[in-house]
């Protein structure tokens, strides 16, 4: 989860990276796989009417209505990244000027391993891009955590 930032600072993007120790591990699927938060719908309706007045006068009328709906939310664009042997992860990108917010996120990865592997281990790291105004100019700065990567070990059930 992202930490709260000082006033006037906001997160532009954030990347979560996971690198596995097992070279034979294959990431088969990641969730979320792609999340976009904007959709637009445009519909046009045209109606033509004509009427005969008396025997030789004709009045024609045409009416056109255009309906456009755009839905935006404060959710980020989420893109999975699979870099093969260099690991995998997710990239979160702010949209429409709405910064990323410190909130819990859930991600999942389906990883294929050989039957004889009894432990999954590796390292998790993160990186963010923070924007803020300095001397009246919008500045973007890359921020990395104090600990470059956090190690993890996950014991797996016995092979059957």
C-alpha cells in the first residue's frame, strides 16, 4: 500500500515487481489482467417528418439528437507486466489528473512449477513516480523504498 504524501504531492504511477528465485517458474496468468476506467458511448438518432398541406404545399422537418456519455472514475489504469526471467508485476497509472490513492489492492498470479519444488521464494520491490510543484513548476520525481526489495518464502504442499 502506498504511504500518505505531504500536502501538494501526489502519486502519478506505481510499479509492483516480483522476482522469483526458481528459474523454472512460469507465470501463466495475472489478475487484474488489464483494468481501464473510462468508457464513451455516442448515439445519433435522426427523424425526418413531412406533411402535405393542401395539394401542393409540402413542409419538411428534420430533427437530429446526439447523445454522448462519458464515465470516469478515480480508479487507476492497471497493467500487468510479465518480464519472463526478470520477474513480473503490475503497473498502476493515475488517470484524468486524479492521483493514485493510498488504498489496499489485491493482485493474483498463477505460477506453474515443477512437481518436485517444495518452496516458492523471491523478492518483492516497488517504485513510484511522485509529482509536486517546486517554484511554480510541476516536477516529477522517482521514489524508491528504503529497502530495495523484501524477500519472501512460501512453503508449498508435498508433491503427490
